[in-house]
C-alpha cells in the first residue's frame, strides 16, 4: 500500500477514537444522512430519536431495491487500496468521515468511481414512485457533504464530480436493475448521461454537480446549531411533507389535518 493509505487508515482510527457523545442526543458522530434529513424536516429527525424509526412500505421497498441495484462484496483494506489505485476506473464504496461545521461527520456514499487513488465521481442513488426529474435540496446536500468529507480525508478531489441518480424504480426490469451501477458509471465516465436518459425516458434522471468545498461547508454549518444544542429543531412548513411523514399522528408540529382526527 502507498503512504497515502497508511496515513488515511491512521487518521480514521484517531478520528473514531475521539468520539465523546458531545452532540445532541448524546451522539459522538453525526451521520450525513441525518444532516440531509434536516433539510426535509428537523422534527422528523427529532421524532426518529424520540420514537425510533417507523417501518414503512416505501422504506422497506427502497432498502430491498438498494441491494438489487448495488450488490456489495466486502474486501480488505489492502484489496481496496489495490483496486482503486489502478489507472482503469473502478467502483468501490468507502465510509467517509471528517470535521465540518464544528461537527464530526460520518457517512457512506452509494458508490464512488476511482482512478489512481483519486475519486472521480461520488454517486448517490434515490428511488421514487413519482417523477424522477426534480432534485430535492436534501438529496443534493447529501452528496455535497460526501464530497466534502473525501476532501477532508486527504484525497486529491481536483477532478471529482458529484451525481444524484433518481430512479423510477418500479419500471425497471430485473435485468436493468442488475446492470444499473455499471451502466450509470460508464455513462458518467464517457460523458453520455443524456444518451442514457433517452434510453430510459421517464424512468431516470441524472443530476450532475460540481464539487464545491465552500458550498458544502455552508450546507453543514447552516444545520450544525441543532447538533451543538445552540437552538431547538425547526419544523417544515409543507403540509405535503407532514402528510407523507410516518410521524404525522404523533408529531407536535404536524400540519396534516388527518393527524388530529
């Protein structure tokens, strides 16, 4: 392994050993997904801590589909370093971590495309039963934070870009699902995303973003006060979000009329 990996594994160990339950809800580390959830509704996040996660059909379906679209195989650190060190691009997932906005942030992107120890693309995959075209704020910010953490870890991110792939998953065949990661990765590397979208009209949309450290830092900083207990949670002003939320019957901030009947 190169010196880069020895340094990263050592810094990772030091980072995790530094956890002291210093943030809200006695958390030592703040998940990227939780910061993204804040952009949807902080009271939904608050309810998750207070009441636990509530199973829903959408969640269960999404979890199962995630495994179909991105089957994984565990490898050793040495095997990982060798795989992503090649010039030929490879796809491999890596937990990311780092300091941002006064927080110790951790996460795991859906997949990363590597070449010569450099991340070229960070890809986050989202499924929907509706129109896959819109890109929601929480989804964009999630992938931006992943990019920021890779930067913080010490990788050369000068060529890195970000992608959020939104899929209308129930319209994909089993064959299409099994080939999805390779298909999307190839389209990103060959700059043929539009051709891929034309091949699957109405089924998918790929949102391409530049990696911007300053913008990602602001994403975290604007929500850090909640974790640092400098302020109380804020609630969404969207009736639609409240109506769709699994906590709408118990949430004190719910705007859904049906939750009070």
